[in-house]
C-alpha cells in the first residue's frame, strides 16, 4: 500500500505538470476563425492599375508572406470574403497570381511581412479590446488601432511587421 507521502508527491507533480502546460499555451486574440460563428462579409478592392503589367514584366516578383505563417486565401478583385470574429484580416495584392491575398491574423503575435507592396485594406474583427500595431522598417509604430467595424484602405509598402494584440 502506497504511503501518504508518495501519493501527495504524485498529486503535487501532476498539478505542477498541468500548470506548466497551461502557462506554455500560446496567447490568442479570440476564438479561432474556424470555430467562430459568422463574421463580417467584406469586398476586396478592384485590381490596382497596371497590376497585370507588373506581374508579366517582372520575374523577380514574390508572393506576399508573413512569418510566422497564418491562414490565407486568394480572392479575385471585387469579390467577397468573410473576416470571422477573432481575426485581424489584411488584404494585399499578390502580383504572382494577379489577385488579392487575404491574411487572417488570429494568434497574438508580431508577424514579419515580406513582399507587401501597394494598397489593400484591413478589417479588425478581434475581441477583448485589443490594440493592434503596424510597424515600419526601423520598428517604429506607423499605426495603432482597436476594432471599429470599418474596412480600412491602407498602403502596405512602408509596413514591415504587424502585431495583432
């Protein structure tokens, strides 16, 4: 029969293990998009002027990316997409596919951007009163904002990173 001391030690170790697992879990802005009910339906802008010519003439163009990577979707100019509750949705032109690439920033993080050029828009559907930031090349804050139920036009060229919380 096990002693009281060994039973208490085992329970203590289990409690410590559970506490460590919860403390190490990633922070999140809200419920993941695939689990959130509904969302805001938005329309992406028309294609930027000269977009097809830029794609065709430059072999060095790259698709916009974020690091760490997030869920994305490609949307034709003028088409709609849904920005689910809990997401900061950012729309940027993708010259490699001649359409818009939508980024769904969900997990609380600082995301570093690559090949984000020209105009697009963003919509902040996060919950919990979070403040988001766009940063320039030197880490300077270009814009800070909270969710406001508005689809904002934005020039992505000076933006080097995004923090969605």
